[in-house]
């Protein structure tokens, strides 16, 4: 690694650590104002979520969909697009994957799982292709609006034709057959195939974005579309393709969450994994190593909400305060750079 790159790497890491310390300090002040002991809160959080093997496994479980939704945002980001629609793509991937899981019985587990995964990716890809094809419309607005439409589509099937008759009080689909369930790893934990799929696609993204013609053209489109067009790169095709690929990975996160954790489709399958993935990507700035680190950090913060509920009697919404502090810090960076200039 050349010396300037080493300096840039350590500078970025130091800046990230300082940001985390400042955010934790501000959140500690918030806990203190709420009448809680911030030191004890942090000690309990680290003890139960990092030092405890079962707690650490649950952090990894929450990290699994964040890896995929963050990649779903990162690929369009590299093309100069802001994909705020990972949440809707997550839901649509879960919807189409559920159809395959429930309507293709009698298959071997390997074939059934493969079809479920491909269907989930197809559902997210189609939902991502819509704003990509609407080149005349701002993709930030269209992806955001589609987030509100996707739960309505899912709700139609969950409350209507796919509703399990034996669960009239709790609208959800019938349970997935065993052949459509994601395998679990490590006894006593809920770590599943989705985590390893996320790592695989993260490694593939890191390699392709930096060492392939595909990555070069994608970065050229994001850096200067007009110059890329003059070089013969099909800019419009890349824009649609980036949204399709991003949507496919977010859709994979959706069906992985259903097939591994819930076992059936219902409305409450996501606590906001698509929006958290957007936050992860902006913290990491589409860097693959950064996505890995920030996915773990955000998953740890999300898991800490339950710890604070049990040990400090704080509502889970306290975690939303911490997430908001992180988001404000990220959004303030461009403003701070402008002030320094």
C-alpha cells in the first residue's frame, strides 16, 4: 500500500473513532439528564452485547440485513445516485421470496433455497428498477415514495389471499416449509446463512469496485456522467443497472430475514433495516471495510436498546436518539468542510 494511502487510511480511522467518542459522550449526557448512570449503562451494554457469546451472536444477527441493505445503497451511490428506497426493496424481496417458498412444495432444500433467494433478489431488483428507469425524476424522491407503497402491497397479501386461516388474530402467512428455511449455524444462536451471504457480496463488491472494468465504469458514471458519456460508457444503462443491483441486494436482505428469523411473512419484519443500511453507507462512504465496521456498530447500537430497557428502564426509543445523533454528525460533515473553506 503506498504511503499516502496508509496516511489516508489512518486519518479516516482516527476521524471515525473521534466521531464515535463524541457521539457516545453526547448520548451519555442525554442519559444523565434522564436520571440514569451513563457509565453503568455503557458497562452493562458492553458486558451483555459484546462480552457475552449469546449477546454477540444477536449483534451479528442484526448485522446480517444491514450488510446487504448498506450494499444496496452503496452500489447506486457509486453511480452518483442516492437510493433511499432500500426499505421498500427489502419488503418486496420478502414478498416475492415468500411466494416461491409457499407455492413450490416438494423441492429439495438446496433447490428450494436457491429459488427463494433468487426470487427475493428479483423482487428487490424490480422495485429498484422503477426509479432507475424514471430518468427524468429525482431518484431520491421516487425511492423515498416507493418506501410507503411497498408495505401497502405486502399488507394486501398478508391481510388478504395469503393470510393463514389459523392465525385470524395475527395477520401473517402460513409457515414456510423446512426446505425454504435458511439454515442456522452454531448451536444456541440464531446466526444464519444470510450473514455469510452478506459477507460474500461485500467481498465481491470490494473486489469488483476497485479491480474490475465494471467498477471503473461505475465510478466514472458517478464521478462525471458527461465525461463518461463522451468515453462511450452507456450512462443511462449503468444508472438503471446500479439501481437494479442495489435493489436485488436489499431484496435478498428481506427474504433472508423472513426465511431465517420469522419463518413466515408478516408486516413487522423490519425495524427499519433499509433506513439503517442507508445510515451505514453514509457513515462508511461506500467503502467495503467501512460498511463492515459500521454495520457492526449500528447493529450493536440497535441491540443495546433492549439492554437499556432491562437495566436502565429506558424506552427503546432512546436508541433512536443515538441514531439521530449519528445521522446529524454525518450530515454535518459537508457543512463543516464548507465552513473551513
